[in-house]
DNA sequence: AAGCCTTCTTAACATAGGTCAATGCACGAT
DNA sequence: ATCGTGCATTGACCTATGTTAAGAAGGCTT
C-alpha cells in the first residue's frame, strides 16, 4: 500500500514549477480518516473533491430495500466526489466510506478552476482525466449491459487485482451487480473448471 | 425536431464574442448523414467529437453473440465520441449510427484544446459538461446495479420522453439492458395495472 | 394492390441468478 | 481460552428475465 501525494500526482503528469504549485496547495487540505469512517453520508451536501493519497475508499448507494450498491472503489491516486452535489448543490445519493485508514487531499471546485486558469497544462490534463473517467464508466455500462456474472468477475480480476485483495468479497459482488452468494457460486465453478484442465 | 447549432450552443452557455468564435468554427466542419448511415464503425479509429445539430444518433456495441447494446442515444445538442480512440488511439468498440437524417458539427481534440487555451470560460464550461456527463453515467450505473426492468423503463420514460418516441422499442430495451420481449411484458403489466386503478 | 420487411406482442418453456437458511471459519475483544 | 461478529460457502427453492417461436399490424417498395 504505497502512498501517493497529490503534488506528486501533478508534477509527474504536467510540467510545473514546484514553487508555483506550492502556492496552490496548503498542508491543511490533507485529512485522515480511520477505517469505517464516513467522508460523506448520503443526504449530505458534498462540495469537495477527494484525492486518495493513501488507503481505500468506496462510494456506494443504498436502495429502498436497504441494499448497498458500490459505485466505485478508490485506492491511492484516485479522485472521488459527488457531481450531483458539486455542480447542482443537491444532496448526495452516495455514501463515501473509508475501507482502510485513509489519507485524502481535499480540493474544492475553486481550486480546480484556479489551477485551470493559471496553468493551461493543468486544464488539458484535467480534461484527459475526466475523459478517461468517462471512458471507464462507459466500459462498465457496456459490461453491465452485456456480460454474465462470471464475465463481470473475470473482468474485475483483470482490471483491479489489487482491489480484489483489499475488500471483502461481498463488496466486489455489490460492485458487479450480483448477489454475494452468486459470486461464491461463480468462484466455485471457476475453481472446478480450472482443476479439471 | 428542432435544430441546434454548435455556435448557438456556445454563445448561449458562455460569454464570447461572435467574431472571436467564428475564427474557430468554419463551415466545413458540418456534415450530413442519412438515416441508417454510420459515422463510425467498431474497429475504426475515431478521433472526432460529434455535436448533433439536428437528428439523432446512437452509439452501440455488438457482443460475441451478435447482440447489440446501446451505450447512448444522442439527439440535438448532445456530444458523442469515442474516448478510447480519442485519447488512446485505439480502435473503437462502438458503432455510431444515424437513426434519422442527421447534421453534426465535427470537432477534433485540437480545436477543443485551442478553445480552452484562448477562452478560459470555455474551459470551465467544458469541464462542467464532462462532469455532468460523468454524473449521468454514474446514475445509469447505479440504476443498472439496483433496478428491475420495470424501474429502468419508468426512469427512461421520465428522463427521455422525447427519445422514447423517436426510436423503436427494441432499442430502448437494448439501452435498458433487457430483452425486447421483456420490455413488451413490462409495458403490458404497466398498462393493466393502470387500467385497474 | 400485393408482397415483404420490420416491429411488437404473446405464450410456453428454460435458466441465470436471487433468496433464505444453515454451517463453518477466522479473527478481534474480553 | 472463549465468545461473538462478520464473512464465505452451500444447498434447496423461487422468480425475473431470457429464449424460441409464432402470429398480427404497419409501412415501404414494386
């Protein structure tokens, strides 16, 4: 579980003077959460953007029947926020919870906008990040539309082998949109099939 | 079926001088497609961004079993492109097809970047667009994870009543991730239920 | 007007995956 | 060491949705 500072995230992706950068990023934007803590509760307003420097977050909703649905996991180097709150001042539909002791760097919309104005390179980079995020979401939608439980699981293993080891299995099931018992069954089936070969 | 020019899209969302704008946007970026035409075939490289000025597009994949899955519909005022191609120079997984006679305004990455550099307001606006798109995709994922066929359909009706009338029902089913026959069943069920009340 | 697509519907049947309940296991707290 | 809690597994059963196949209603095309 490495650590990944936000400043490092920036300097390793865009050309920018360390000093210029430091004027944007103050130490007090860093915050620590313990395993089990909530960064955001559904119903809250959430106008911050969280960059995970260390640890692991999950963003999830709870439906009327009380079931949880994982929208995303966020390990080191990932950004999480609630767009509904950030751009429409609406209460969030999603909880954000720390699955491990987690350090986040907290950004607000104004800082992002300021960075974009002052550093055109950042604007381009941020754009790519957003587009990349969209790409991921689209691929996930495509998977949810077309793939069986087994296919979804296999894709997950390939894409996020690290996360697989850091979260309980039922959360993976929740991310995949299947029941935990079903995932158990899929795994059993895969195991016996591999054994036979 | 109204018409929505890209220039109008910009001027109605950001403060910008018409003349400044016109230097970016030339007439030859406009293109017309007939119903049934393909703008992009899966496997193609697609480095353009399409803004729909008139008409209707759909972006969809075809899985190994030959089934189509609609990633999105794009009526007037919507942007479509393939991020996989645009940012990673990879062949597209998705087809883009004109469902009606359609006029699109074609942008490439460079124009977007230039607009962002020259017009900070555009950068902010574009950012909001991308974030809004992410928000939509997240909500759709959440729906796919948690909702039954009926709930998905009801949500679709509320969100896209216009599109409902412009595309065949089986495409809606494909967008919702259910079989056309299932959608038929859902509709019947809804009809009899409303009748009983 | 006839014939041909395409779409939608319906019904019978099949199945992946959900639900419920019981068991066992691992691990942290006492 | 023991208890309790949360997680994973398993099996029996159930249900929503997929599949297959057929027929009916429009709407193009010739």
